[in-house]
C-alpha cells in the first residue's frame, strides 16, 4: 500500500470519528425547560413589574428604592453595558431593564 492510499484511509477514519463525536455531543444536549421558554409571559419581571409596580408609584419606590424617573436615568446610563445580543444558544436574552431590576432588588 502506498503512502497516498494510507493517508486517505487515515483521513477517512478521522472523519468518521469526528462525525461520531458530533452525533454524541448533539444527543447529550437537552432542550430548554418550559420554565425558561415562558419567561416573557410568566416571569418575575412580567408579573411583578408590568402588572403591579408600573401602576403604583409608591410600591415601585418601596420595591426598588428609586422612583421611576431615577430608574430610567440609571437604566439609560447602564443599558449599553447590560445589553446582550441574541445568539444561537440564547435566542431571547434578558433585557437591560430586567437585569437592572434584579440588580437593584
């Protein structure tokens, strides 16, 4: 057997091993839990902020120790640092407003 044929056989074996590794890795990956998929509709931020604190200035201030204007001021300063782009693994990242709310709490 000449060196070209030997090289082809080795490359084919390596390629088959790579395919096996890829198949194994993809089978190990789990789908997102429904809990994370429904975060936008049922999460802390949606329920608490949008349904309760947005309509009550006093409760908003008690909860965050900032009034709405101060919250927006701080958000404008830090939003570019808190913003994350959507990726293949994180399709719907947490918004800067949500991150700030969690940090203040």
